[in-house]
C-alpha cells in the first residue's frame, strides 16, 4: 500500500484489558511516530523511532504505555490495564529519513480506542 | 514548552470567499511549521510545510506564511469551495525536539454552497 496503515480501525474493550495497536509505515520510511488525539484537540506526541531504536518516549503518559518496532518497520503501541481516560484516537505517522524535520510526516487513518 | 494556538476554533463562510486561518506559537525556535487538513474518520493530510528560513509557501489556492520572530503563521485559502470543508491543523517542529510535532487544536471550516 502507498500510505501508513493502522489496525484495527476501531477497538472497544473493557477497562482493565490490555490492547495492542499496530502501525505499518510507508515502505522504506525510517522514522515512525505515535500520537494520541482527543476529540476536538490536535494530536499529542507519544513516542518515535528511527529504524528499530526508540529515540524519544517522553510523551508516553505513564508506564502502562509502551511501544516497539523490533525490525524497524511495523510498530506496536501497547496499553496495559486500560482505563477509561485512555479512550482516544491513536495516530501513527512516518517520514522517510531521520534528522531535523525537513519533510512532512505522513499520517495513517488512526485507531479509535474506546474503553468501557 | 511549546504551545500552539489556532484562532478561530470554527469558521463558516459562503462559497467563493477568501479566508485566513491563524496560528500562533510561543517558542520561536522552530525547524518548520506545517499545515494539515483533517477530514472526519480520516488521517491528516499535509498541505504545506514551511522551513524556518522561509517566509511563505504556496500550493494551488493555498498560501501559508510564517513570521517566526513574532510566532505567527497564517493559512490563506482563495476562492473557497464546499470541498474545502474540514478541520485545519497547524503544527510546529521545535528545535529542542526536532522530530515531534506540537499541534494546535485546529480550526473547523465549513464552506457553504
């Protein structure tokens, strides 16, 4: 596919369950980013990778959130022991090269997470 | 900490009007500024990217300007069309954290036919 692919598109789960959100970046893109977007707000940065290395995880809200990109391509964002406040749209983006942001980030359609 | 503000939060205009969306940021030490379009249920589409050394960028009916010293950017849309209806987001890439984007809350634009 030509764009960033995220799955699932929608996820509804009960409080206390673990969830895993997947991002498949554009082929060959070096950098991958995770953002979280609340309704009526802009996306907020969570974490990013260059290849398989997690470069910055300062935006992860607490230790229930983790992310990995073991082979430098597909990434998984995992939320353990979900809480209602975790409900949001989770967006993934990729860009072709590392270094200062000379090129736009390309965003996927997001995963809408709802915690009951 | 960088903060980005967009005014107005919502805007409704008749088709054919020219309009301006505003974005301001608190820390002028940026690498670039981007304008995105967000449609319901869809991802974000990058419209224009302005490097910190540039003053403006143009694409079709869109023109974005950047005044880094005053911490402001505007997105000008000429001859608006109903298909322009969407939420427009401004985002900056700050020098201290070059990779992450800090977004504003967006301006929801409705162009009435």
